[in-house]
């Protein structure tokens, strides 16, 4: 494997916002040596840089307070680029 990226659960572009009271299901897409890609969500470990804004259990991000957090996925010793997710207050 050459890289991993944070995506939506389906492999689409990573979400950038979540509203208080909702959750986000994250995904992890791996790119392999032969340039093929595949979803590796179950094997990835997700991390939130600010657990005061959002926590992650498995691949489910739960907002805690409005603001921003940076999310990464680690797989086979490789860590994805940071994905900024903004937590918005409920209306």
C-alpha cells in the first residue's frame, strides 16, 4: 500500500461539515503499489485532533462542540493527510 485517504463511508469525497446532534460515518480508501484502490475502512484507525470538538469510535464521528477538528486515518503504518471537519451548532 502506498497511501490512505479519509473519505465518506461510500468512498466519495470526505465530508467537511457535521451538525451537532448528527453523526458522520467515515471511510478509508487505500491506494496500492499497482495504482489500484480499495476501501479499507474496517482496518483503518481514525483519529480526531480535537476531541473537545468531535470524537471517533470505529469509523463514526460524533460532534461534541462547535468548531473544527482534523481527522486522519492510519492503515498499515501509513497516515492519511488531515481532513478538516467543521462542527456546526444545531439550528
